[in-house]
C-alpha cells in the first residue's frame, strides 16, 4: 500500500464518519467535547471534583455516540470520563419544524 493509498483511505474514513455524524446528530440532545474525544449524548452529568488540592472533572454520558474514526461501534450505552482538562457541554437546538425526507425542501 502506497502513501497515497493510505492517505486516500484515511480521507474516505473521515468522510464516512462525518456523514454518519450528520445522519445521527438529530438523535441527540448534547454535544460534549473533551481534550481527547467528541461525543453526542442524550444525558450528561458533569461533576467538578477535587483531591489533594487538584481539581478535575468527572463526566458521565448516557446514550452516546463517539466521534472516533477507528471505533467499529460508535454508539455506546454509557461513557465515564475523568479529566483535568476543560470540558465543553452544549445543548443542541432542536428544529422547530422537521421537514419530511424526499420533499422539495431537502436538508
């Protein structure tokens, strides 16, 4: 396998992951970013903890999807993350009106 073949493979995998994200994002309520991963989830519990003078974050996600091109199963029932780095949690805006697929107003 040449370097160009490998690059094309990785590009195809990233494009497939983006398409999957686009297809599933409406199933979730929250976007969660950590230093290592990007998640979609329906329930998020973020707790600020401290031990020995250090502050860290404990994050529990339920009904989640993981942005990771190398995972074969991106849908997970629950995720627990412990990190000393920033965590960003955003609630996704739900569309006021869902248009039917196949109609004249496609997304």
